[in-house]
């Protein structure tokens, strides 16, 4: 069930606290219609970031989730990122996920990037990889 909560942005940095929720959300998307020019940093649990990466309609929100996942990546976050690398519907998300994964490094990431490069057909996504 979608619930929209209006939030007022009062300066260059705003912290949003959702105290009136009865349960933890499965997904949280700030500015779902992308009407505000802003760089967002999402400090959310991994499961919520994974849900945004997998299910958000907005390309920019999926990219925000990928950027946030790499900051404190765990096994479920890494799995979601590698899945998005090969299966996101938009080439731009796949390219940004590849760049985010590159910041993590490691053998598993290297293997995922090599596999994605073999299967990727979009030239701009390939450049990101």
C-alpha cells in the first residue's frame, strides 16, 4: 500500500524522521515523482535499500539506492547490486551500478563485472562497466 507523506525541505541538509509509522516500511522513496533537484543520501537498512533498487519506478531513486548500498555493503546488498547489474531495465542504472560496484572491489565484484560485460549489449552500459 502506497502512503505519501509530505515533507518540508528547509535547507541544504534535511533529516526526515517518520515517527508515526505503525511498522517498518518495505520501501521508502523520497520525491517519487522526481520533482525536486536534489542529491539524496539514504541512510536506511539494507533490506529497504534493496527493495528500492529492485522495485522503485524512478531511475534516479534506484541509482540513489545503489550508491547507498555500496557504503556499507553486506552479502544481501552485494547480491542485489550484482542482480541489478545484469537485470535492471534501464541501461543507465546498470552503468551506475557497475561504477558503484567498482568502488567495492574484490574477486566477487570482478567476476560479476566480467560476466556483465559479456552479456551487456547497450554501448553506454558497457562503457559504465
